[in-house]
């Protein structure tokens, strides 16, 4: 029998994943879009529904970035509403540990857990971005080295608050004194149905991996190839023992994209067209400007790559984290462009938007199963390229094959998100 697989649905829209020009693309802010995708995921017996969130609209050369969503509602509010129109699906919100406070956020998450009967999850993110910090009263930002220090104490403090109510319903005063937070009082929300909301960590750096090993239930990663996934999986799982944890206490779930066709060849053709739609000529220039840190509007997206060197810390892009070394990435782009004879736009398509799993339903189901069986992942967070119908084909055509092989559940066996994930309820530490 294959290893059990976990599946989650990511609501798309930010960055170059979404194909905005597709006639099937609908609103990114209407509640009906959230309902459609969440109900599709629940129909497919997915573990949870995942919302990303930024605290400020990103800017590019002084303008709101073309690939950001203006007007998207706050995540926890949306998930509280979705709790009323779903029954078993987990509900995961991205909330920043740098620009929030433990008491207030612990209350909001515990409230979602009660309203959903134990289906809440918190994706913990951090920020070292002064641009984002301008939106908050304290202003400024945390030094990058301090982000995880604050996040670790934030999560620990939230768990102290959740544990200040005994499982039987008795409330006890809490008092926390640490480097980041000194608070005391009584928590207003009883212990939640699954003990604590599930904690997700999105981070691939060494410090992010260590934080996940110490404190998270799920780690959301960008590693999409089998080899990279195996290396990441082995590294993170090996860190758990230092914290008295077992390998199954932390689920590794990379974010992936899927393109399905009646045949593998048809799926490849469809994937190529999707990549071209994701990277329009304008978006190709935007992607290059983010990397080069320069205004490249005078360059032809169908021409060669810019010959100039990148400008480090130029400030052209605000509110967006650039992963990796721009100089090294530019060198890699140039090597790919020269070797394959690619234009600027073609190079962006080649390096930034390749789908993770492409093929017929049977091919995709087999590849997903192989990833889990070979311990490159415990499951996947699917990021569709269309809102809100981007999961429909996967649920209708791939999920039944996974269920038929025993790789994925046919029915929910429990009512809480922890039960879906096979995670034990936290031991009460009152």
C-alpha cells in the first residue's frame, strides 16, 4: 500500500501563478470565489484550505505591483465565514508574527477553532521589511536575525494562552515574561476543540527549518523536484529528534502546480500555453526588473537579456522578498538563455513558472504517489492557476485515482484538522 497522502488547496491570485486573462478567471475578492474553491477541496476530501496574505500592497517602481490583489479581505474573517459553509475542511490563515501580538491573535485563532469545530490552522510568517512596518504604530521593523526569535516566543506564548484553560473547561490566570513579550491576565476563550490550532511554517532557510522542527505541525516548502524534495525532507525530519519529536509529528507539504490533459502530450501543450499566459511581455519585464533592480522598460521582452549588471538593494521593488543572490541568478539566466537561444521573456518562462506535475490524470496520480512513497513529501499544497475553478479537474479526475490506489482517503475519518493530518492533540500543560 502507498503511504497516506495529505492534500491542501491554496487560494491563488498573488504573483505569476494566476492566469488573469483566461475567460474562466473570476473575482479574487468576492466571497463566492472562496466558497467555490473551498467546497471543491472539501468534495475532494482535502485536509485544509490555505489563504496567503500580505500586510501591504507591494510596489514596483513607485506603483502598486501589477500582480498584487487590491481589495482582498482579511484572511481570518474569510475563514470564519467559510466555517459556516463547510463541514470537515481545515481552514488555514497566514498571519504575521512580527506585526501582531500573542494575546489578540491567540483569541482570533481559538475563536475560529471553536466556530469550525476544530479545523483552524495558523501559517506563521515573519517580516524584516521596513516598508511593511510603515503600516503599523510601532513603525520600523525587526532585524532579520530577530524575526524567528520573536516568532518562536510568539508561538510558545500563544500555546501558553491556549493551555490556560483546562480540557474540562476551567480557566486559570496566565503570566508570561520573556524577551519579546511580558503579559498576564486571563484568556477569554476556552480550550479549543483540537487543543491548539495547527501551526504551519513557511520557510526554506536553515533558521526556518529549525523553527519548523521545534514548533510547527506542517512545513510549507518550495521544493518541487524529487531530488530536492528528498534532501529537504531528510534534513527537516532529522532535526525533530533534538526537540523530542517523532518524524510523523511534522508534515512536509510543498506548494505545487498541476496541469492535466487527456494525454501526457496534451497536458504538455496546455502547460506551455499556461506558462505563456502567466508571463506576458509586460510581466517578463517586471520579473527582470525585480532581479536586476533597474528600470528595464526600454528593453524588448522578445529580445536578449540586459547586458548590464544587477543593482543590489536598489529599492525599485518594495514589499517583496527576493530569494537568493541576484548576481548569481542573473548569471544562471544568462547561461540558460545562451544555451537554449531564449529571449528575455522565454528565459523568464523557463526559470520561473514551470508546473510541478504535468500529464494525464493517471500520470499525475502516479507521480504524486511516488513523491510521497519516496519521502520527498508527506503531501502537497495545490496552487491552481485559475480562480475559483482551478481545482475542479484535479478533484474530478485525479483524486478518484488516488483513492482507488489507497494513496488518499475516500472519506474523512474524523472531524478536526488534527485528525485529518494524523496529529495527536497537544498534551495539556496547564
